[in-house]
């Protein structure tokens, strides 16, 4: 996948999130997202799980480029609310976009133990930005 295609998909994704998330994606996290998208697309598998994937920026942008990937995201989504003032927006917006692009999402505590998937189901698992 060439850099121009990656940048175009990320640019369109940023626009869908709107202000101020769009600004955060473009000005603070552009290079980070491009690198993470490259790593996802480099995977030989078709089933991808992003653990702690937040608002799903990477998977949404990747879904624009490769319709054959079966993408899943699991996150608590607790930090994404208007009350907390998160610049990326709120979880309702993220969940709507994830669904729109066919990305399956689970809300769950990442520290609770076993994930709700069978062993070996995914070809690649990412966990880029979990603290």
C-alpha cells in the first residue's frame, strides 16, 4: 500500500470525526496513525483485533483501503465522553463509525482477564497505545 493511499484514507477518516478530533489526528498523531496502519496492513492475516483501540481511527482508515479485512476492536470507551472533555469526541460517535465500516466492537475491561474470543481466531492482534 503506498503512502499516498494511506494518507488519503487517514485524511478522510479525520474529516469524519470532525473538530476537535480531526485536528488531533492531523496535527498530533498523523505519523503515529500512518505507522500503525502500515503495520496492520502488513499483517498476512485477514482477521485483526485492536485491543485498546480507542475511537478506532486506525481500523476505520484501514477499512477504507481493504474491504476484505475482518476488523474487531475492544476498549472500555470510558475516557470518551463530553463530560471528560476528550478531544477525540465521545464513544457514541466512535461506535457509530465503527459499525458503519463493519468493524465489530466490544466494550470491556482489558484487565479483566480472558478476551471474549476463541484462541487462535485472529491472525494479528495489535495494542498500540494502552497505558
